[in-house]
C-alpha cells in the first residue's frame, strides 16, 4: 500500500498534468491509502501539505474538474472532516464540482458552524435537507455513509449538550429524531430510524482491509445486461431519482420491503419480474461483493474446481443467483477460463428462481444440465449429488427472514450430510450484524449435528458498484461464519 509520506513528497514536485497522470496510474493504491489513513498529527500535516500544493497551482477549470483532481479534493475533504478541520474542509468543498461529496461536506459544515444550542433545534430541518442531497448520484449509493453522518451528529451533539448541562435542549434535540412529522417529510430521517441499530453494533476488524471491491469486466457487463439497462431504460424511469415509477424510499420500504417482500406478487403497475429487477438494482451488487469477500477468505473452494468430481453449490434463499454469480466470478478469476460446477438455486419465490436461471445463463458459466431450481431444500434429488467432490451450503442473508423455519432447514442440511457422508460439506453464512437478525442462525446451529467453526468474524466490506470509480467506496458491515459439518 502506498504511504502518505511518499505521496506527499511526490505531489509537491509535480505540475498539474503530471499530478493528473500520477493519480490516474495509481488510483487503486491511492484509494486504499486514504481509506487506511489514521487521524493523527503527522497525517494531518502531510495532507495539509498536499492541499497547500494543490492550492498553489492556480489550476484552470479544465484541470480542476478532471476526475483525478476531483478525486484528490474529495478524499482530502473527507479526511479533514474526520479530523474536524473545518477550514481545510471548506477549502476542499470549494474546489469540488457540485456532487454528492460536496453536498456531504456542506451538510457537515452547516452544523459545525452553529454557535449555540438553539441552532441544533431550529436548524435541524435545514441540516436534513442538505444531508439528503448527499445520498446518491445515480451510479453510487452512499445512503449508509449519510446515515452514519446523521448518527454521528446525534451522538456528538447529545454528548455536547450533556456536558454543558443543557438538559432541556438535549431532550428537544433527541425528540427531533423521533418526530413523526419530520420523519414523514424527510426520507433520510425515516431511513435512519429503520437502520439505526447497525450503528450501535460492535464491529470487529480481524485484519487489515486489503482491497476495495468492484465488478469484474464479466460482472459489470452482466449486471448491465441483466437488470441495470432494464431499470435505466424503462419508460417510467426518470434516471436516477425515479425507477420504474417510484422513488428509492418507496421501493425499499414498500415494494421490496428491505428484501423481505413476497416476490411473486405484483405491486400496482409492477409485475413480479419488475420487482425482482428492482431488488437486484438495490441489493444484488452489495451481496455479490460480500460473497466474493467470503470466497476469497475461504481459499479451499477453488481447489475443488477443474478436478475429479464436481462442486455442489447449494444456494439457499438464492434470490437472483447473487452468490452463484459471485462464485462464477471467483473461479473465473482464479482459473482464467470458463467455469463449471453444479448450482442448486433454492428459493420460495418462483420469480426469484426464474431470475436466478436468467442470471446463470451467461458466457462464463458452462451450464450443461448443471443447474437445479427448487422451492425448498427438501425437494432435492440426492442422486444429483453422486459426483460431488465437495458440497457448499450457502446462506446469504437468509436468516434475516422472519418466515424461515430454521429447524426444518437444519434437518434438510443434515439429510444432505447423510447422503454424502464422505464428502466435505461446509455451510457459508453471511448476514447483517444486527443481533436480532442472527437469532435464527444461532437457533439453526442447535439443530445441526457435530460441526467445527472454520471461520467467524464481523467484517467491513468496501466496494464501488462501477469499475475504476474515483468515488469513495460504500461500506457494508457483515457477519460471517463458515461451518464444517463433520
């Protein structure tokens, strides 16, 4: 990873065109560098040196608005925001073109300029309006980051008012976050109320972050062809604010119900397939990246590819084959060629199974009687396991479902174990870090036979949904576990 000291020393020697070329050539390394920067005196000094150098260059408009220069101003601005350096943030925000990052910095500066407790009460709605402009630009979605900003504001201001003994203002301030009228008017506050649990859940980082995930050439083209173009080009879409006739909050909350909708039902003018496309737009890519992370950490799985026997990948709650596509991509990257394994897509909803079949029909996956789709694992034909060299039971956010019968699922998994007693069998688990959403998984494990915990961790996954993006990565906190069923 690039060191900030080396970057700072290099920048002060370069002219504008050289800086632009340098950033273009080292984009990935620079993104990782900024992600891992600690807020300390030395980092602040070195970043200040870089900003001072950029300010001294007297850039012309065409130079300042290049993706490379905008990237530097954005990353520096976000770093100085963490460091609480308001003057530096104002400098960076002033150099940014109008975009979601500029809006995010402006929203932060808005409340940092408050001079008394009353401002936190009287100007709260103004702050929400500014913060709402920083959620998405149609390509990347930073809702989670914006909600974190709102939560940080809540915590810091509550602590400040508490320290100054201003209990009346503290109560008024905290009540604003639960005000039904404000929640109705401001979708960002509504979304915060729904998701605030994740900001109080402890996240354990078990190792250094080594990469920012982005689609491969294969998956970037696949996502465009299979659902992105459908959503973008739909006659009811006003890109990127209205998708198939609805705003993002309505889609998340009422149509896909945060991934828990009845996907075989229609909604007003939307068909079941339309709803599945919207689900793919909002959820598929982030779950694809988290699955890639797990597959990369679990180095064993690719060793069963292109050897005697076949991988049996049983994807419970498969949705649009999100994890199946991640495995295709992972094996393609590892082995540099077409991919072949047996894919079992298990999902209660026919619309999801149809979409999974549609996704698995692609140029990289060799689909020759190697895909099987069913409503529940109990419908599995065990003869289809005969040539297994390994079995992986994948559960990607499955246990967040309120309707899941975890005891029945455990029985079905143990039946697979008994059908192929000598074949390695692993359960791959990932879910939100919210404690209540993991309760069914913990219950599920009590119904299993003997198992070993191979891997267990709460991790942070950074990703961009576009290739070669200069945008800051989105963060997803994920609970992972791998069980070996013995």
